[in-house]
C-alpha cells in the first residue's frame, strides 16, 4: 500500500507483472528513440537521402565515431610508433596527424563507396529477409555498407555491421596513411614505416572494436 496526502489516502501498489511490462515498454521506447534519433541525424546530414525505405548508409554511422576518436588516436599512435621509428615525438605527431586526417576524411569514405558499389553490383541492394541465421549473417556482412531497413532489428544490425566494416577500413587506413607518411617522412625506412603503421592501426581498430562490443553487450 502507498499512502499520500494529509488525509492518508492509501492506494494499492501496481502488481509486479505490470511493473515488468512497463520496464519492457520503456526499453522498447528507448530502442525506437535511438533509431529515430539516427534517422533524424541522417536527415540533417544528408536531406536527399531521407526517404522511407532508404536503408542505412553506414558511413554516416561509422565516420562520426572515428572523427570523435581522431585526436586521442593520433596522440596514441604517434607515441606507440616512437620505439620503432626512432624519430622526435613532435615530428611523428605531425606525420600521424596529417596521415589520420587524410585516411579519415578521404580513405574511409572512398573505401565505403567502393564497398557500396560492390554490394549493389552483386545484388546486395535487395531485401532478402532475416528468416534464417545465414540471412541475418549476410544482412550485416554482404549488406553491411548500406544496411537494408529492417527497422525492428537495426538496434543490433548497426553495431554488427560496424564491426564488419572495421576490417576493410583498417586496410584502407593502413594503406592511405602509409602513402602519406612516406612523403612526410622521406628519410624513414619504408619497411619499418609500413610495419609500424600496420601495428598502430591494428591497435586503434582493436580499441574501436572493443568499444562497440562493450556497447552491444550493455545495450
């Protein structure tokens, strides 16, 4: 019983089953709010893409996260490259700043665009359903660059597709950053430079993957 007011009017507490149902409803509302917030952000970022069945172009999901993480990644990668490249930290910081900016704003979008083209020319632009485990796997791998709008499943599909896309994005970042770094550091040993960039990018992308997995677990 719960008593309120000066006259101590008592009202019965809701049953446990009702409380559980209300909690489930709040969770569903939260998931729907996330999806609506994403769609709203997409409409602001790219109004021409806002149609009912446009799907999810994943560059608009992955790129903001990478931009937010850009500064700490540059600082960390330059520090981790010190033992192998044996160059002054300021010089490495300048090199990794330029290389990461180019890979983030040029390399990653170009890689995503090529993946979208590959998806579309191989038939990945159609709706194939989520009726089986294989279909669900293909929906977040083959169709990861531009997700099909299964709205009730986007809460798990978006992070799963992001994890998949980290693999090609890693290779794109490694290649682009090497092309930039060998121009910024012309005296550096090319083999050592390529190996160092591979290692620091692997650590950076592993950190991003770990963050996504943790968010998936707690959500």
